């Protein structure tokens, strides 16, 4: 097996064959000895894995350059003979039971720990469950989070949102629209550029599927208590901002039956880690936030809005660095990075929505193989 190591983590073997980029993984599979999967089910498990990856990862995005379009195709080779696993990308230990505690690690698989000590190539460790190939329900996580988004305060700069903020607003809108497209959403503008700010924000909301977006400008000057003061964003303290609010509660009862609000199966998400993608429900690290500022995805004054989401996981230094590298790939590939620190409908958070940013590590492999860096993800 050959090897491509994205700077954001994961590993795979890419090859470019005409208009196809083949992403091959070799997996050693081990039936867990303390919680073994019945043999027949263990054999079917890898087939189910392959079906799910094809069904969900293929046909979503491709890569275009001049007149050429390259389509990603995913191939998995499974090896259950331990003597033939030392060149695998990952060794997956499959244990009986439900999903929910899956692991895709950058550490060596247990049986190959000695290879690391000798400074040699080693397969990485992964633990998945028999239930990881079955449908899941993570809609509750997304539903609970939806409430906390709103009211949402958006900073604008000369009437314009920074790219990451724009992506954030679009993400909220897609999630609300998926639950209730007709919900009345108010967009209120404040500050010197309120008319252009309102236009900018409401255009994104409508383009993301919300059907009933109403715009208004602040009437705060009518309140004698506010005379002579400019209104300030409750999130950032800035005076040029937009508030997104709603009149009625969001009806989240439909989320459970709307596929985008849950993983198709846990392995579809775990496979993203094997491609070098990070958990998006985990916090954005300080390092990554600084990178967002440096690449002008956000303004320096917005940094704190993207950090420290209560109740969400803080990553290890290694993963923080990989998160930063992921953001750099996004800039190079010309796509928005995703929203971190919240349960969203994104496949790398808690749903089944694929975004162009989920293909940046394959983009990096394509750049490496083709010698051209002007591919776009379409
Ligand atoms: Zn994960």
C-alpha cells in the first residue's frame, strides 16, 4: 500500500486514473476477543461498511480544473489474517454491541506497537462496533443545540460578513430550514451600514432555504433610555451588527424523522477521520481561531465568538494542530471551513450533510498527484 498523510491527520492511498481519484484504504479487521461479534455478522460487517461509504461519500463532490472533472471513488480492502496486516492503514477492532464509542486513533494498533518503537511504519488503531454500521439517532443533540443558536448576533464590517461568519449563518439557516422552512425569522440591523448588513444576512438566510425572512432596522432610538447611545451586539460589543431572531419556537419534533439530522451510520462519520477530518462538535482551538484570523476568514475582533462553547470537548494539542491544518487546506482549496464547537447537521458533527470542506484532504492528494494546485471542489 502506498501512503498519503494529510497534514490534518488520517491516511489513505490515492491514485489518479483518468478522471477518477481512487482513495484506497487497507484495513486489518480483528474480531474483539472480550466482546466478539458472531462470525457471520463479522463477515457481513465489512461488506456493510463498503456499501455505506459508497452510498454516502461517493457522488457528493468532485474536482474541476479547466475542462477536466475528477470524481472520487472509495475502495476498501479488508484483511483478517493478522500476518498480512502490517502494511494496513488502520487495524479495526470490531466489538459486539451498539455504536457510540467509536475510535479512530493516530496511535499504533495494539499488535503493532513494537513497529513504532523500531521507528517503522505501523497501522493505526481503530475500534468500531457491530452497531457502527447500523442507523443511529443523533437528532436530539442537534435539536437541543438549535435553540442555543438563536438569537444569533452577526458582526459586519462595512456592511459585509467575514467568510467564516457567512458560513456560520448559512449553517444555522440550513438547520432551521430543514426543521421548519416557513418559520418567521427576523433580521434586524444596527449601526452605520445597517441596510447593506441586513441585505447581506437575509440573502444568505434565504439562499439557505428559509422562506420567511423579514428585515427590520433598529427602532432603539425611540426609547428615551437609549438616546445618545449606539446599540451594541450582545455577543461582541460591536455597534455594526445584525441580530437574527425568531417569533415562534422552532418545532423540533420532525428532526427525528428527517435524515439530515442524524448519522446514516457511525462508520460514515468515522471514515471522515480516516480521511483526515476532525470532529466538528469539538471546540475550535485557539490555534485554529488564530489561523482563521490570519487567513481573513474572520476578523480578529470576532475570535472569541468562535472559541469556548460550553459543554463541548477541547482537543489534544495534536488534534488542535490538525484542526489548524484543516483550515489551511480549506483556504488553499477555496472553500469555507466548517462550524466547530456545535452539534450541527454536518457529517463530521452529528448529521449527514456533506460540505465541500469534507473533501479538502482528497483535494490535497489530487494536487500532489497531478502537480496542479488550481483544482476547485464542485
Ligand atoms: Zn468523530
